[in-house]
C-alpha cells in the first residue's frame, strides 16, 4: 500500500512512517482542537 493511497481522517496527521516493507509502522497525531464526550453521545 502506498502512503498516498491511505484514507484521510479529519483531525489526524501522519508524523512518522517506518519501514519500507509491509507491514509499515505509522505514527499518527491528533491535530483536532477538541472532541465530543463519548458518554454524552
């Protein structure tokens, strides 16, 4: 899988990709300003 074919997720950013073979390791960081409380659904 190419990094460029990964789906985009709002509020998330890939900060590190390790490995050239599968499986590769991705480090993803939340860049969202906030989130709703799951208990209040």
